[in-house]
């Protein structure tokens, strides 16, 4: 009977105009595919042979089932970035955190319901460096009959920004780990899988956004890059920002947006010219002395009737270190905070935490290139060690010895975190440490950058929750003065937030989702080096506040 019901639901989904579809079925085949469009002969790991991968489309309130089948030599897991996963942590996806990975030849069905969310999110591999090419958009439409809180666009377009290596990304990071040094930077940035004209590339291929004069387009922009924040702009056109990380914001106009790895931004663009071809550019933002891939990805906004041979109208390049432009964008973000979409900022704080984030150096006798040391990363001076048993399984089945719950609520010792002369030889300790939270408790978390090697902007992603960014600043956080300036009325609501170089960010959230929830830097190299931790949120009272049992096909380690 159950199989027939699923067949009927699937048929209904083929005709959504006739029947309200409540269950969405997808099949993701993880396969190797050709990458000649990217000026490389090496095959890449993809979903369904596509780069970027297929867009997952659903409505608020829908249940989504995605069968992921692993046809490649690597272990695989998929994270549905930004989906709250209320009581369904088994479907969250980070390998060895909420599940064991899907081994070659195996499959797993991710099953989750989209609750009180609408907008743009994305999915990506959450193991090794596979998300470099294994990623795609999630488009969550409002419930039928519910309009956008802004003028309806004439067309919606997904724009995925990414970066690309001609070498195998697993080889890139493995060589770096052996040497103790940073990995090679990427060879190109891409817009919807295409770099545009770049040097040493014969396939002068670029994404083209075709528009008609007078019409308005909503671009659902995603930064799927592994290691770089990006600026995005369109020559001669203003961008009206209406949403970030699938939450509506007070609309504002800008020439340039800044978007960190893991973040999404929806903008409206009105084709207010009569004709022409206009450059669309994605370029790196880095205001600290860290090496980046400085190749700008380009595409064109192409008006109907304009000849392909017409010259492209160029945009003024955004300097790589344009911190004022980035700050102006970040400071302009405010929650919509309307009657229908209120900003439910926790005003009372049960747990006040401070976590330092940054890099360090640990001994490594085998790291000859690193002169006997290796670069590591940490939170509160702890370099996180990935377990071999998934943390959620260890918690649910009470398996001892996998983790401890003594992650510190404050740095182990205080120093001038952003000073020019950090403590000498500051190594890190290692461990698989979690921080335990009672169900429905409220948390204030200050994320403080450090300058042990160099200050750097760290995009921090919290699984399982949205949070409110109530404050940010440069230098060291002052617990007596800085909270007086917190925005507790309409702060932006996100799932990924940038900790500014040489500064701090304060967020608040309510722990209303039981399970084990990863928090990590979304610069993949920093996650690899150990800049990560997890929260363990206890069950509440009754079945509606308790994590669901694991599915029967949950992968085994």
C-alpha cells in the first residue's frame, strides 16, 4: 500500500497545477563526468553528470526525499545547507557528524520536511573536498497563494558562483596535509559552471543571462566556492537585495554584493537599458595577506536584439581588498521584521559563549616542507578531531568514548587576540569536544578572530539553526561596552556569517532542535585543519521535542 501511495504522490508532482504536491522525489547519481568546458581533460565528481548539479525545487511545507546513489570511488555524503532539519538530524548530511558516509556502490535516502522556510539555499557534498564540484541550488517557493514581500519578478534565475582546480582536489589537499603548508589556490572562478574568457583556455565559454528591456529578474546567487569570499556585480545595473540565506531582508540597492562561501543572496535586477551586453563579474574579496585565486569569473547580461558581436560594457573592477565595500553591504542587511515575518531575537540569554577562531602552528616532524611544523586551525584553541563513528549515532545509541561534552565556553586563556604580536609558539590541543545545550535554551555566541598567523575573514556556518547577527566590530570584543550597541530589533537572520578580519561577530539563537549540530568555518581548508566543533542539544518534553529514530537505510561506518 505504501509503495502505491508514493507512486500516486510522484504522479501528482508531475502535474502540480492540478494537485498540490506535498512530497518531492529526487534521485542524485554521484558519477564522474567530463570537464572539457573548464579547460581540463580530467573527469570531475558530479551529481547526474552536471556541474553545477541539478536544482532541487520545493515549496514551504513540502517533504523532500532524495535518493543519493554513489557510483564513484570516494565515500560521499550530501548536506542540505540551511535546511533546519527539525528533529531530522539523520538527513543533515555532514559525514561522521550526523551520519556515516555513503560508501561506493551504496545509497541512502535523505528524508526531510521544509518547515517555515522559503527562499534560496543549496546542497553540497560534506566530506573531503568533493563539494568543489558536487553542489547545486535549493529553491524553496512560498506556499501557494502567498506572495513575495516585494514586487514579483518577471523571471527567476539561479546563479552559482564557484572555484575550480585543474588538478584533483583530493590530491591538492592531501599534498598540503603531507607538507604541512597551505594547499594550492584554485585555477579559476566560475559562474554557473563556466569561467568566461580566461588565460590558457581555448574554450572561451561564458554564462549568458538573456533579458528583455523593462523586465525585472530575480537572481538567486549562491557562493559554492571552497575557500574564497566573492564580490558580485553587473556593469551599469543596480542590485536590489531582498533576501539572504532564505530569510527576507529590508530591500536596499547596491552596486556590489559580497557573499561568503555557504551564503546565498537574492537580488532584483531591472533591465532598464534599451539594449547592450553588460559584464557580470565574480571576483575574490580578501583583506588579509593570504594567497587567493585572483582570476575573475565573467558572464554577460545580454539584452534581446543585441548582436553577439557587440562590445561588452565593462564594470569597474572591485579591488581584492575593498573592505569598505564589503562592510557597507554587510551593515546594510536588516531583517524584514514585519508582522508576517517577525525577527524573533532572543532577548534573554541562557548561555553566553565566546569562541576564538583562527590558525595556529603545531609540531609535525614528518612535514619537511613546513620545517617540522604544520598549519592547523582551531576554535577556543582546540583543533577538532573527526571521529570514526558518527556523533549523532554515538549520542542516540549512547556509545561511549566517541566524544566528550567539555568544549569550553570561553578561550582557555586571554591574550590580545587581534594584536600584531600574538603569543609565540601558540599550539593547539586536539579533541572531539561538544558543547551541551538544554532544549529550547537561548545562546549568545561571540566569534572572535585571532592573529596568530594572520587575521582572516572566517565564514562560520551553524547546522540545524538560523541565528541573528546582533553585533560586529573590529579588534577584541569588549563584553562591557560592545553589547550596549547590539541590534536586538531587526538584526539580519542567517545560517552562515562572516567573522571580520581582525574583529568579532555576535550571534543569538534558540536551541529548539534536538540532535548534534556541526559548526565550522566554511573555508574548506580551515575545516580540514580543524576549525570546527558541534553542539549537542538535548531532547525536550514529549515526541514533538524529541529527535526521530534513525531510518533503516542509515549508512554504516
